[in-house]
C-alpha cells in the first residue's frame, strides 16, 4: 500500500466527516454512481450522476447529523479502493448508531466513479 493510497483515503473521508457535501462531491466524477444498502433491488438503491449523488449525500448527513467514519482497514488495487469503516452517530430520532460498513470504490482519474456501500445490520 502506497502513501498516496492512504493520502487518498484521508482526503476522501475528510469532507464526509466534516459533513461537507461540496467537498465530498469534489472527489467524485460527474457521472458517478453510489449504491446504498437499502432499497427494493438486490443492489439496494442506486443514485446516478452528480445531482442524484449530491442529494443522497445531503440526505445521509440529514439522517445522521453527527455521523463519523473511522477506517478499520483499507485495501487498494488498480483503480480500486476498499474501505472497512466503523460508522457512528446519532440518528435523527435521537437513537445512537454504531456499525461496520464497507465501501468498494472504483476510481477514474483520481476520483470516485462508483461507490458501492455495504453495512452490517445491528439488531
């Protein structure tokens, strides 16, 4: 794992932890997609294009206003980043949330072209 790989992860998570939608979008391609775990399809829900992904990120920050993403482990391949994360925060209804998640990201020209998110369900 190269230093630039870890630098990318640090740069990528900084706006997410700052709840900065513009900063998060600056690291996504214009034609990006984001698959989230919940939805009516086996892949969850897919948001395609910068406008849809921007709205989805803003919605995620609204659903958990103090969300925090901490790296558990990261792996890298050619144009691929896999992040294992500990996600914590307070849900809009006041309940505390804490769970492991995984992002499998495809990169193009140093930006995220696809972000496929998975998470553990806490019952």
